[in-house]
C-alpha cells in the first residue's frame, strides 16, 4: 500500500522558480503547484511507506536551497481523484 501526502512550502523571496525546478526532479512528486495564500508551493507526493516519506523529505526536499519552511499532511483517504 502506498502513502500519499501534500507538502506545503514557504520559500525565500525570489526563489520560487528555483525551488519548483528542483522539486520537479524528485520522481515521487506527482504534482507541483504555485499557490497564493499562506504557502507558496504545494506538492503531492506518493511513496511506498512512511519510512520512504521521511527519507525523501529529509534527504532530498529539505536539502533544496530556498525553502524556509515545510508542512506535510499525509492523505488518509482520497474521495475524488482526477
């Protein structure tokens, strides 16, 4: 069973496109969106388990320059898919 999550990003001023480009290189990320509001970017990620989610977030995502803050929300149940 896979684990899906949304990760919300606050990025440094002027770094949005650089962060988007880096996120697009991570195979587990299936969607990247630049948004308005409290966060600057939202991604959807699909991994095999929580251990892989931890690995991808700490060893890949958190290493991207320009990210100042993240918040991860694991999807418990999807009720409508595109």
